[in-house]
C-alpha cells in the first residue's frame, strides 16, 4: 500500500545542484551583452563617418538611444508582472531586439539601396525597446529557476555569475566588434560596418535560439492578475481615504499604516506586498548618488562611449569615453616597457578587475566574513560598497591635485592671456599698458596675464633696431591695439612684412591637453613674398604618424588646426610646388605625451629664415599606473554594491512584483546619470580635484543616511515559490489521508514537513 501511494507523492526538488536552465539563461545574457556593447562601441563612428552627422548631432542621437534603453525597463516590467509573464516578455522583446540589429546591418549595406538614416533610426529604436524590455526580466527569470528558500545560497551565487556574465560579454563585445569592423573591407570601403553590425545581429539571433532551446527546462510563471493596476489602485485608494479622514477630523479611525485604509477593498496579501515594495523603493532613494559616482569613471554618461581601432605597423585599440578618469589618464605619462599605452586603454581595467573580483568575493571573502558574522546582509554589503566608492574619489582627488601642477595656466574669470612670440633675429623693445618696459629677445616667447572684463583694449609699443640681422627695416617701430577677451588666450607673432615691423594676431589659442593624450601640434606660417605660393608643410614623427598643412596662397599669415601625433622625434619639411626647400629636417625636439606645441615658420625672400617649435603646455610626468588604486576601489564598490543590490531587489520583492522592483533598480541608474549632468554643469569649482572631493563627501554622507534607513528596514523572510507551496499542500493532503490508515505512515512524512 505504501509503495503504490508513494508513487503518487511528488518528488522533492534536488536543491544540491544548479538548475540546468540557468546555464542557457547565462549563455543568452552573454550573447545579448556582447551584441549590445559591440554595436554601441562602433555606433558613434558610424553616425559621424558614414551617415555624416555632425559630432553634436551624433552625440544627441546616442544620448536619446541610451536614455531610452534605461527607461523602457519600466514598460517591460509592467508587461512581465501583469500581462505576459517573464518568459513571453523576454521572448517578444528579444524578437524586436533581433529585428533592430538586422535593420542596422541592412542600413550599413549600400547594395540594398535602403535609406540608411531612416533604417538606422528604426533599428536603434527597436534595439532600445528590445534591450530595455528584457533588462529587468532576465535576472528575475533566472531567479525563478531556484527553489526558495532552500536554494538561497545558490541564488546568491547566481547573481554573482550573472553580473560576471554581463561584464565579460560587454568586455568581449567592446574589444572584438571594432576589430571585425576594421579587419574586413567591403563595398569599396576600408572598414566594414555591415560586418560590425552584422556580427552583433548574429549573436542576438543566437541568444534568441538559446533562450527558446531551454523552454522545456524552465520553470514558467504566469501572472494571475493585473498586479500593476491593483498596485496603483491600492495606493491611490489608501491615500484618498487617508486624506478624507484627515480632512474630516475623524478621530479614532487612524490606522497603524496608511495603506491599511485600503483593507476594506483590497486583500491582506496585496496590502502586504504593496507595503514591501514601497519599503524597497524607499531604500532606493539614495542609490542614484552611488551611480553618479560610478558613472564618472565608466563614462560621464553611458552614451558617450566611442571605440576607435587603428592599424599602423602595430595594432592598438582605444576606448574613448567621455570619462573624468579618462581625462586624468590623458594628462599622465603612459610609457611602459618601451611602448606607449593610450589613456583610453585604462578603461579596460574596471571590467577586468570586476571579472577577477567576483569569484574572489564569492569564493573567499564573503565566506570568510560570514564565519565572523560580518556583512551577511546584502544591504550591509551595499553600504560598504558605497564607502569604497567614496574612497575611490578621494584617491582620484588627491591624484588630481598632483596633476594640476603640470596643467596649463588658463585665464580665469575677468582674465585673459596674451602670448607674444618674436620671430626676428634681433631683440625688440616692448612697452605696453599692462606691463613695464621689457625686452623680447630673438626667438623668445613671453606670456602676460591681463585683466579682461568682457573685451578690454590694450596698447603695445614695439621697437626694433633699424638693422635687424641683415635686413634694413623701413619702419622699426609699431603700435598695436590688442583686444583681450575674458577666458581667452591670444597669440601675437612679431615678424616682418615688406621690411616693416608687423604683428600678426592668431586665432584664440587652446593650450588644453588632448583627450587621447597624444601630443598636439599646430603650425603658424608667416609669408613675406607674394609669389611664394603652393606651399605645403609636411609633418612626421619617427612612428610614421604623418600629417600636412597646405598654406593658403597669398595670405601673409596662416594658422593650421591642431593635429595629433604619435610621440617621437618630430620632423618637418616645407615644399613649394615639387621642390623641397632647404630646412633642417630633424628638429631638436621630442614630442611627448600630453604636450601642446606650436611650430612657427617665417619666410623671407623665398627662404625659410625662422623655424622653431614652441612648447605651449608641458608634457605629462606622473605615470598612468597611479590610476590603478582608484580603479581598484571603484571595482570593489561595484562588486559589493551592484550585485548585492540585484540580490536584495529579487529576494525581498514579492513573487508577483520582482520584475517591477528590478526595473526600479535600473531607473535609479538613469537618475544617477542625470545627477552627474546637473552637478558638472553647475561648475561649482574651478579645480576638478575639489569636485571629486565633493562627490566623495556626498556619497559618504549618503551612505550614512542609507545605513540609518537600513536599520529601520525589516527583512522579509524568503517567500516560497508556487511550486514549493504546491508540493507542501500535496504532501499535507496525503498525510491526512494516511492518518486514517496508519499512524506510522504519517510519521514518515513528518521530517519533510518540518524541513519545509
């Protein structure tokens, strides 16, 4: 009798192993992250170089795209928890996602003769809806595969593996997709954006296939009611009832919790779930401050990512992010083992460290802390992560103070800078209303900081000897008017024109270091002979970094734009037509990372009589490896804060609202980005270091407030999922049936009830 009856009893789930479906979910997430990050890295270049958008327009398109990716999760969460369920929501949005990827590939394929701009807009919109729609569902769907509360430890490990997969997939996408774009040529172009977009499309189709492959293994849960409608209705009804009682001064009707006013209309189960969700959302209020710090090193706004791959004699890659820490790296010395690392390559440190730290924390640090009853709660780990983020920005602020010693001194409010350069072979006297009588030596450069309220006019009087070198000056004196503008740097070049002393005013100068960290060079050419036309100045370093400046004909004074070069010994040649004029081809200067140079050449009677490169901004001296401590601190903060936050969002939310809670987590990331924009645009400090210290203080104060909120939070016991409840109910029914036949048979089931 017992044998036949036991065959009807459902087997208890095997909680000792990971559900097999988890591996398919993780593989799906890897392909999706690879696809998204791979497309994102080449998108900005595609918008600018292929679709010919202006950089500002391309930036706006990118901003809208990323912001949409972060707000759509709310819609995906509502559909998952109220209408479709997580499986169907992921499936439908993945199809939209894959179609968007395919349209991007079609837009980059000229033979298809499809309007590339229109197709790109449609493709990006579909991708934003696709990735945003599945973003809050995948983590929650993975959590559904575990039997809670028995597999809580497995669930915690899953979130670590899940976050590891996100970072690893994104890292591989950022690295490999630009390689594919550059390694192949197609349709007569030296780059192949069709391949760059086609490979992410193929990966997204692969992700969709893997997801469908696991359907027989998934534990599927479908919403039984419109939970979001009930959620909002319950809040509105309780608030309205509370306001009515307060307005009518009805004493004695106060409820213990304001939501209890809705108990007459809504079930106790719904009221309890709403209270839990509101308590979680209340804890989310301080979270954007953490993301505002974290996004400073990842990217000032995620939509500013730009990856460039260039192939010279050797291959290197550049991850160009609009990041505050990238700006720091661009002002530092990057020489290592005889090679030059690019500042943007430091961005790889963060995902690489996260990939190493996740298993270290999961297998070693957290178990060690658990034995000592430390940081056992995900909220406590989040607080610790926030503190590490503050330490990271204190470190970056201290480094910034040291870096500022090598920064160019730029004019501040009500200030202007005048940069005088003497290209004559003789000294000249200099008398100005902003300075006393001085001498400007031959080939010398002098800077003057002057007061400038809006635009201020100054007089300067120059005197040269009548016989300057072998030139008899017709007019050796010159009076000039200089308009100094607030915040502006003007360069005044003293030379000759028709044997008369002449001062040429260049366009406003830019002494700031390049974002890439490479040395910048611009050329100024002074022409005395009208017939000296068709001039080209060839510029080159020993690393084969080449450029050229075509001098406009007949202009007595010409200035090039700034050009970036690889560091190395600088060479330049002057060509007139097909002839190579005699100029010293090897300049006695080495272009160093971060330095800004101005090369000035002056022609007289068909000869180059003056040529000299001037160092306008000193080179980087502090090594880039000093960035590693702050990257380590922020990576530890990310591992402790982000993973623990996802775990907390899933385990504490009611079964019916897990996706909505995770969507709110992602919205906090978007709000954090907005805080960065507001604070940085306010420009509260002249020094970037003080802004870093401000962010550090804000996050530390924020964590103090967060810890106070955490003390008042009551943890909810893990809610058994529906399958566990069903198993318990079935066993209890069999137990009652057996009690009428044999007391010993029911005793056999007692330990199982206790375990449950």
